[in-house]
C-alpha cells in the first residue's frame, strides 16, 4: 500500500511573486522561510508524487458547466498560462506528471462528490500552481505532480464538510489503490483572507487568519468544520478566502491531528493574508 509522506498547506496569492518586493523585509523573510521548509519537507520525506490541491479561478471551465474538482492527468504540467504571466512574473516551469496515479485517484473519488472530472491535456495554471511551484522550487526536487483544482467560487460551492469527505475518500484511495511503497505528498494551495476585485480588495482580515491558523494547530478537525464554515470564510473575504477549502481536503485525507504553523504575514500590497502549515504525521 502507498503512504502519505507529508501534508502541508500554504497561501498562493499572485502578490507573493508579482509584488513580492513591495512588502517589508521581515514579511518577505517569513514567506521565504515557510516555502523553504515546504521544499525541504518534500525532499526529506522522499515524496514520489505530490498532490497539489488548489482552487481554479474559472480558467478551466465555463461557469454554466463548472467542475467542482478537476484532476490533471497530463504527462507534463507546464505554466504559467500565457494570460497570467504579466502579473505573476514567474519563470516558466515544466513538471513531470503521474497520469497513472492521477487516473487511479480520480476513478476512486469521482462518485464521492458532484461534478468530479479528469482532464488529460495541460490545464491553465495561474497562481494556484505557479506560486507554490516557484516559491518552493518544486522543479528542482524532481517530484512528480498531480494537480487537483477545485471550485471555491461558483455556486453551489462544495462546502467544508463536502471537501473534508472528499479528502477522506482521497486518503483512503492513496492508501489502498496505489502501488505499494509509493510515497504521496499533499499540498493545499490557497487562502488566506482576501476579496479579489471586491469592495474589500485592499483589506486583510488578520483576526480571521490568526484564528484559522490557531484552529489548525490545535488539531480538532470537528471544531474546524463546525466553526470555519464556508459562510464564515466568505465573511472574511468573499470570493477568495474560501480557497482554504483546499486545506480542508488535505485535512480529510490525513484525519484529525495537530500541525505546525510555518509563519504568517499580512501585507496589504499582496492583497491577501499569507500563512503556511505542516501537519504532524508521526
């Protein structure tokens, strides 16, 4: 049976690359240190395949026919998509995929939630994959990547319990449907508080962010699901904060356990709160 080798989550705002130098040095160091730890964790855990669960910004489907979860089955994952390059300002990247792993997991979870799809061609990646790839220097690790893009914006959005349940099914599939000895890492990419294009575009709800991070550190997943609902996320920043549901998928896959906070920063120029965590799998 395969093993979940590492489980982490981090924010992926475009400001982290496009406007990185606008932040105070201390905040920049916080982000660099957090992503450096994510890089080291991937290497030290001897991860073979990294599942990156991230939100889709309506770049890979029509609003009228929008998938809730999309598994990327491509042989290679390249980005960023041309349209996003001017504001992301990151180098082009080319990552190996694992179509066999992606397809096995897709087949295992496709009936556990509405509108779960698989796409064989390269997806259009913006900050969802491009920021963690760049900031954690995933290319140099040589790890294969399986992207799972999720709907966090188009109603009806799968709520916190639906995402956690899908994560439980995903975790079980990793442990029982993949080749023995395979080491599979999990990275939730999204959040923290932000409201892209909305009236609170320049605001960061630092109180919410720190409350969320503290909840995760405690490790009581039922409390997270009860208190940190989709509606509560929307209150902290509509259309953006609910990207944290990608973290919820990771939590479902690993089950209740505490985590270590890797850092937090609130920089208005980035238009998004930054945070990162690593769960204790011991």
